[in-house]
């Protein structure tokens, strides 16, 4: 497959796009799991009220704020204790859990494919 | 899409198109399975608080609503996330 991707830029582009779409969907799935518990008290309704909707939106915004804030706090800390190898390990966990590292890449692609569909 | 450029590729245009749609289909299935699993978990918890001897019609109604609302929530969350990404991107420029 790797060799195929090298010789086939069209396919390589497609695979990169699919990877990015998957990453975004995974993050959305994770955010939905978290925010559902925080915002939904009664799912037995024919539609959400505006309070529930804004709770979901705020939940996403604050989750991203929180992880951005923690990454900043963390890098401040790890600068003062940069010799500790524990921090290097924890940094990997943040990458996996909060998917912050792929986001810059995501942004670039997001420009190109404006017609992104979540569902 | 410029399919003629891949002259050195081992794949013909049809093969490539078939492979692409296969990849996309597999990802879609995986995504649907993941969502379904999440819906089952969340909606069971919220709708079936006292499991009776069978699934009552009011249980079923709640599950149906809950599933629809979960998809709503997924879409709202997805939109908010995507808009935030775009905002961050605009700020970075």
C-alpha cells in the first residue's frame, strides 16, 4: 500500500483526506460522549430546547479552551522541570487524548475541502 | 480530479475508483458502528431505568427519541467543533 501511495498521488491525496475526516469524526464522537452526559437531562423529547443546544455548543468550546489552557500550563511546567522524563511521557498522553497535535494539519485541509460532512 | 496524471501507478482509473469507494465504505461502516454503540450505551442508561419483563412501548418510544436526539447532538457538536477550528485558523493567519 505504501508503494502504491508513492506512485499514485491521486490516491495518496484521497487517503490523507480520509484520514483527516476520520480524525475529525473521532474527536466529534468523543466530544459528543462527554457533552451528552453534561447537557442532556431528558432525551425523550421530539427536539432539543435552545438551552440544551447552547449547552452542547458551550461544552465543545470550553472543552477546547480547557485542553488549550492545560497544554499551555503544562509546557510552562515542563520548561521549569524539563529534565524530568515523566513529562515527556505525559505529553504523549495529551496528544492521544485531546488530539491537539493533528489539528494544525486539519486546519490546512479544512480550507481546501469546505464541503465537509459530519454525518 | 486529474486521474490521467497517475501514469506510473499500478492502478488503472477504474481500479483506483473502486479502491477509493471501498476505503470510504469501510470507514463509513466503522463510524456508524461506533455511533450505534454509543447510542446503545447512552440511551439504555437514560430510557431503561427499571428493566421490566419486556421492552414496553414507552421504553421503545424513549429509545427512538433518544437515538434521534443523539444524532442531533452529534451534529451540533460537530458543527461547533468545525466552526471553532475555522475560527482558530483565521486567528492564526
